[in-house]
């Protein structure tokens, strides 16, 4: 499973932040994305899924989120607290 091309980054996030084993993390991510576990490694399908959920793609596309906006969408989708998103939100609330 390769990073942002598929769902490797999402699975790794669940492993690191929640201490999940790889199979549990894959199931959790697949359930959140409403796809089957084997589809997590399908580059073509995952590009469509990433575009649909606005969680970032390998190549930036006009009108699609990138950077902190994509991380914010990942945070909401997976129910995670992502430090960079929290810092950004706290800074924008002060202004």
C-alpha cells in the first residue's frame, strides 16, 4: 500500500495515533471510506475516493483541497486530532 496514491497514509495514521495493528487499521479506514479492504491498494479507485472525500491526491487538481485543507478533511473523516490542523484552527480563531 503506497502512501497518498492509495490509502497507506491513512492506515499509517491510524496505526500511529490509535496504536492499531495493520489489519485493524485497514478495516477501520475501509469502513470510513465505504469500500472493501482490498480496494485500499487500488490506485485508480483510491484516486476517485480521495477526490470524493476531498482528502488529497498525489497531483494537485484545481478546485480540490491540498495541504492543510486536505488534512482537515482527513481529521474529520477518521475522527482524529491532527496537530497541524489544531494549530491552524487555533491561530485562525484568534484573528
